[in-house]
């Protein structure tokens, strides 16, 4: 039976976190979980006394669409949460909403950034990626935000500008992400949290 750590609370992020907290290696080590929604994380988890050390940590949830995950095998790593092109001519340089790796520096001169993405701003120890019925994986946020890992993304992958109009979203700003296959990319796999020792290491690295 899956334990409901949030009891009186219920939203999609909390249901996803609850699913992860019921992992075989983690479920007996959790004291409590509370929603703590900010622009930088979604919940705070408290570990039981005696589990290496008494600690609390933050979790951020990123949910990706099942349709696109099944089609591409990719999850989106949030690079820019909010930006605008300086003018239409600049926007027209990036056909089909892709910024090629070799165009990135030019792209940065063509935009005004309002808010960087979670690869820079998330303050959680754990970033949790989820695709309904398909994928649930915890990542060490410090490793995702490591300068060398971000540089790896920037030089290896093309950046995708999210096509909000295709989804009927009328926001007056743009966002962009790197789309990476978590089952094939070795560098991303190095950031995974798959056992309690790796979780503790992620918490300790944030504290140091």
C-alpha cells in the first residue's frame, strides 16, 4: 500500500513526490513531507532520526508530456524560464524554434532574459522528473546545475524554444529547454539519485 505523506494536501506535484517517497529504498526513512511551493521548489521532506543524520531537504517536480516522451524519449531540462527577443528580425533567425549549439552565443545577444531556468534557479536538493505511467527519476540538483554539466548541454544539444502558440498559450514571453534522453545520455545518468547514499550525498553537497 502506498503511504500518503501529504494526507490533507493534494496536487499533482505532491502526488508525484508521494510516488517517489514510496520507493523501496526510501519509504522507511521519511518522517514527513509538506508542500512548500515557491518559484524554486515544491515541497520539503524530513528524514527520520537516525538515518545517517537528521535532515530536511527540498524537492522540485518537473512533469513532461507522455505523448512527446513516448515519441522522442526525451525529458526537458529548463534552461530559460522567461525571455523576449529584442526584435522580430532576431526571432526570425531561429527557424522552427531551434537554436543550434553553434548559435547559442548569438542567441543570447538577441534576447532579453527575465528569468533563467531551473538549471540555474532551483534551490532544491532533488529535482524529480516524471512522465505519467512511463518515467520517474530523481536527480541531484547540484550536479544538474554544475557549470561543467550545463556547458556540456550547451555544446552538445540544440536548444528548443517552446512553441506556446501551438498549445494555445498566449504568454507574452518565451521559454527554452534542452531535450535529453535520460536512458541514453551518460552525463545525465551521472546526476541520478537511485539509493539512499546518493540522496544523502546530494543533501550534503547542498549544505557544503
